[in-house]
C-alpha cells in the first residue's frame, strides 16, 4: 500500500448534535494551511438521539457507527451501511471500510449477553451485536493490516500494565465503576484479532489516550483513544495524524494489556522491617543452638569436617586404584615374557631336528 501521512478527525459521543460537529469541522479546516487540512472524520459512541433526522451537510467525508437510540433503526434500514445525508455515511453493523486511504474495521452497537449468545440469524437486536456478527468480522481481518478500529465500547483490561501515575490518570478520566459498565470482553478479543495501529472508542464521558502498547505478535503497536462526550467538559473531537510509512516505536510501548504473563506477574519484593529482622535473628539463633546440641559443632564446622573426610576417602580410593593398575600391568608383562620364551624354545628345537635329518640323508 501507499504510505502517506493521513490527517483525520476522531469524534466521541454526539448525542444527536451533528450540526455542532459540522460547524467545528468547517472552522478547523478554515484555519489549517494547505496540505494540513483534515481529509475525513470518524465518529464512535452515542451519535444519534431519539427521533434524530439526518439532514446535516458535512464539508468532508464523515463516517460513523452508533449505539444511540436510533442505532437499531440504522442497522435495520442499512445493515451494510449507507449515506444518510450529504458527506455523512453510516458504516453499517460491522465490517471493513476505506477512509481517506486507511483500512478501517468497525463494530457497531454494544454487548448484551442474551443477544450475543442467541442463535438468531440477524446481526443485531435492540442495538446489540450478535456473536456470529463479531466472528465474521474476525475472519475478514485475518491476514490484513488494519490501520484503525472503531468500536463504541472500551476493551476490557485496557488499563492493565500501566505505571502508577498512568493508572491515576485513568481513574480521573473514567472511574472504575464507569469502566465496568462500558468495557467489553468481546471488544478485547476483536482488538487482539485486528491488531490495529489505532483504536477509537467512547462512552466513558471523558477523554483518555492510553500509551501505545505492543500488539499480540509484538511487531507493532496500538494507541487507544477513548473519546469524551460533547458538552461534557472533556475532549470529544481530536485530530489524528496517521503516518503509514513510519515504523512503530516498540521500545517505548508498554506490554500488551490483554495478554497474561506466562508465569503471572512477579510479586513485588518488599524490604524487611526492623521487627521482621529481629524475629529472623532469634529464629536463626535458636536453630543454631539446636544444631550445636545435636552435632556438637556449628553447621560450617560440620560441613568442613565432612568435606575433609570425603577428600581423604577419595584419595585412598585413588591410591588403591593405582595399585590395582600396577598389579594388572605386571601380570600382563609376565604373561607376554613367558610366551616369548616358549616360542623361542620351539623354534630352536625345530632347527636342530632339521640339521640331524639333513646329516642322515647325506650319509
């Protein structure tokens, strides 16, 4: 793929205030220099409001998924997505799309246990996705490079493996009780399947950008942007520069928060207190006293004694082995010497017998 720098806008919960978004986009691009203007906008979270009529015109292509009051109507009328007003497109219930040259994966709606596990063939019910809809998306992204993933919910366990100061920032942006309501294990599985460079989600009410973490394969990184809500006093609209030609900075990324360590996290080593040290010394002294009473010496002395005895025993074994080797060598030598004499005697006898036979024959 071509690897240019792409500038897009990312947007969180609008609660139906599409005209406000359109106004902000016009203002931002009016201030931007040539070549620095935003090419597209993507929106996640509660975009619709009750009875919303989509009639707002946008200056740049704007795409959205939804989990608001009109989500089910949008999915029912356009399950594969459709343009609902000039330059405003609903992406559909789930799938892949191309936005300003970026490959974007998306999942509309939220998790509901009963709907998710239902065998119903429809992809959605009451604004909630079904399992077969998510599994199909996982198959679609297999072996593909996904640039951006759009979901309404946060992934479960997103804040794991963060330093303490970052944990504090997450707590301020989105308290634990809020995260329990807006996080989904299904989204976690989808993030792991897509391994996107960027993940955009919402519903937390406050803006939070997680430090980049390593993807499951450890060859790339993912940055997660949790967008705020319009009118909520937090950032609900932000610019995002996507440089497809830039290598990920793996060294500065945290560990993957969704993957458990093979042996589990190591327990932190706490320094011993003064009282603990006193107890340890008392226990050591008591054990030493018992040892001396039983063996008549300190452990180190007993160890040295055993070592010395073992060395003496080994030396005696070595000397015995050497004597045996000399004895065997002497026996071998005696046997070889006897054999030589026997052979020489036989040869001499045979020679004299030959001389006598020759003399008789001559006479």
